[in-house]
C-alpha cells in the first residue's frame, strides 16, 4: 500500500509540474495573443489559457477586434481573471463587463496597427524623400 501511495504522489507531482510548465510557455505578447486567437478552434478555451498565463484581458479583446473576430462572438466569451485571497481558502473571479468588452473591442477596431503583429500588418512602405 505504501508503494502505491508513493507512486500516486509522484504521479501528481509530475502532472502538476507539467501543467505549470505548459502555462509558462504561453506567449502573452500581442504577437502571441494574435497567433493564439487566429489559430484557435475553441476561443473560450484559448481565452481562458491566455488569461491564466497572465495576458491582459483588455488586450485580448482588442487583439480579437484587430484580428477581425466579430463583436458578437467576443461578447459571448467569458473573459475572467481568477484570484485567490490572502488566506488561500477564498477564490474569486473578476469578469469583464459587456461595456468594458465593447470599449476594448472599439480600441482594437479603431487602431488595429497597435494590436496586430508586424507581420500581419504587411510590409512597411519606404517613405520617399524629396
């Protein structure tokens, strides 16, 4: 029985270490968010993963707008950040309100160059000097 318990504990430690390593490997820059959202088949899972990895929720929504994801699709997402209190027994989640989502979406739609990776915006045209 002790051998089984040791193996179970070892397995949990390995599984826990793997999930932390996966979470740390997520790119939360504008390039990483754009790539994750544009190649996602499950936007809610992708958004959850990005937020859990430390991405700014407003940046996620703005990048989604710049990437051309429709506002109705973005409004259906739950963009929430989980937090733990000091005593570690109370968990909480703060979710973006619909008005905040609309504001962040408008920022991405109005200034897509700020929220798109350089490769998505195309090549920079050389300025002609006179």
